[in-house]
């Protein structure tokens, strides 16, 4: 089975985690990131932008309307 994530992805995530622990990681809105999951998401997003081997982000179900008949 092939690896899901490439080396660039792990490097970017590790960098984001170090920045989070040092208190330097900021989200796109400028707020300080304290969540581990958010730091991982930022690292994966940067890896995608840099052309790394990363699967596409999962689609959020929050925007979908639910209709019950």
C-alpha cells in the first residue's frame, strides 16, 4: 500500500507544530493557534500549496442542508 503523505508534508507539519509550541503560529485571521489539530491542518495546507504529496482535504458536512421527508 502506498504512503498517503510525502516527506514534504511531514516537514511542514513538524514546522507548524514547533511554531505552535513556541507560540508563533497564527491562523489566517491572525489569531494565535493553540489547537494541535489546527496546527496539523495548517501544516498540511502549506504542504499542499508547496506541491507535496497530500490527499485533498475532507469535505465539511456543516454547509449542507438536511432535508427530512
